[in-house]
C-alpha cells in the first residue's frame, strides 16, 4: 500500500488549502513542527480526544495542542470560565486580581516558585530564565543538553537535532559567541568535563527532567543530583524546563518526584489550559534582580517582561480553571493516566514486534514516543542514543502517515493521553497501531 497516495485520497481539501498556504507562509505553516510530507491536514474543530479536518475525517488526537490539553479539547470547565471572562473584555493590559490568584495557586502547587513572572509562551519563559541566570551571576555561559528543545530563542537554538552540531540554522551567532555550550543528557562524566573547561564562567544549566522532543527520555536520578551539586559548587543557576512535564504526571512538577530543587523553573502548555501562557520563576533573590522597584542607578534590573498579552484575562481564566480541575481530580486522575500510558507503551511495542519491527516506546505517565530500532540495542538514554540506534525520520514520516490513514494523529510516533482518552479511545488507538505496524512491514525506512 502506498501510504502517501492513500493519505492524498483522503485529504484533497487539505491539499488545496496547503497550496494556498504555500503562497502566504514559508513552508505553508507558522510553526515548523506542523509541516510534514506530503502536506499537513487542516483542522476544522476538536472535541474531547478528537480532531476533525477539512475533508470530514475524524482523528483520535495524540498531539493534543502540543501536549497542552491534558483535560481534552473543549473541556467544559475551561470553556465556561473563558466565556465568563470574555464578558468583561478580552484584553486589559493592566494588573488584575485573577493574575494574583493564579500565581498563588501556582506557588501552592510548586513551592519553589517563590517569585515568578507570567508571559505568553514557553519560548519567552526559557529565554527570560536564561537571562535572569546571566544577570544574577554576571557570568556569560549557559549549558544546555544535546537534543534539548527550549523554544526558538536566540539563546538556546543550538544542538537540538542530530548530528547536534552548533546552531540550528542561519541567523544565529556561533555557540561560542552566544555563550552556549552543550552537555550530553544523562552523562555525568561528560558534563563534568564541560563544566571544568568553563570553570568560573557558567551562569546556569538548563535541562528538562524528562527530555521532550529529543525523545521522551527521563533523566537518571543521579544525573539530576549531580547537576544540583555542580551548580551549588560553581554558584551557578540550575534551571528546570518543565514546560512539557509540569502538571503532566502529578499536580506539580517532575522535579518533586526526583527530590531535586531547581533554582528556576519554567512552565507552560498544561498550565495555560490551551491558551497562551508561559511561567518562569524560582528563588526570590534571583527574581529580585529583575525587580524595577529595588534595582536603581547603575545597577539596573535584568530586563525581563511578559509581552503585550501577558496576563490576558481569557488566559488567566483558562489557566485557573485547568489547575482547579487538576487539583480536584487529585491523585486518582493522574493514576488513571499513568496506568493507561503504561498499557499503551507495552501494547505498542508488542504490536511492532509482531509486525517484525523491534521498537521501544519511551516516556512516562501519559506520554509516549515510538522508536523503531535499527538493531537489537534497546538502551535509549539520550537523544544521541536515539539518533544512533533508531530510524529517526520514520516516526514523523511513514509512521505518521500510516497512523493518519488509520484515524490517529500522532507526532514523533506517539503523543499525550488526556482525561478524554477513555477505554474506547484506548482500544481504537491500539488497533490503529497494530494496523500501522503491518502497513510498514517491508518498507525501507532509511536513516
């Protein structure tokens, strides 16, 4: 079966829309991740665990708004809160009680957020966190993990995709001029060597406790423990990017599960309830470096902000309603998501094994990513391992199309389960993976 031709037959309207989009946007899209061959489908609506496209196709959604919609599309509590907020106006540009209440809710759930700022994207949150680290320490260098994605800011767009060499494209200064050095995820000895070479000049280390687009690989406890000890010793700032992991596995952050306390934390996705929100915060003394009320004269404050639409009343309403629902759901909600995720990861691996493709599903809790192996080595501890041992492109090329043709929308071979994914959706999902695995049998998946 020709995967591409089957997809084209199902999506002729999206094909026409894509041709129009190509004349308007570079690549026909406004976010590179939304582009895939031969063209993306164009959505017309979403509800619960499903998306609809312009051709009338219905997909079980695993992307869930870039992993943001843990309660599902159109969750009534969030929808109602946004509608109520809309009646008071949709943009004020001044402080409100709602932003105070949301920040208090966030601090109760994530006590390390002694002080914080709210912005509109995860990219802004990580950019400002890095700037705070540099401004607070008065040092130039930031260390980031190979394969780690922290948004498209100028500071951090280095060594994101294999072969993990330098800047991710033109328009960026070389990493050395930008003050960015790369460390290997889960590699204590290698990280120690990089630190030793920059001793006294490191402002901070930014890392995801579970690396996201780089493969859904969890940090080993000893690795995060080492980073904490190294930052204490070097008087550097430890930044945990929890934009994907925050409120995904528990009501709070993944750092709490590790028992490692970062100096700064960034949040996004889930905490915005599907609207545009980023959060950065942490130690009060570090955030004080950006306080315009206390920094005077030559010692100017670190320039951080939030953007024109920060603390938008609609976003605040969606965020508060989402956190309230997650808190009310308690451990039971997360336990159910975790159990379903464990079943899905095991079943997807088994489906590919039966089809003759050795596979590993990485992830934890309600997140999973499918990697088709080139050989027998199943150890995937870093993005470097994934690049070396798996058919990297296949999960967003052949596997994505095979699943779309079977009614499932997945990114990177998997995605995020939500509270809207029930038993019926789980059964449909596993049947689609079983069929997709057979559809790939005999294909040359390349590198």
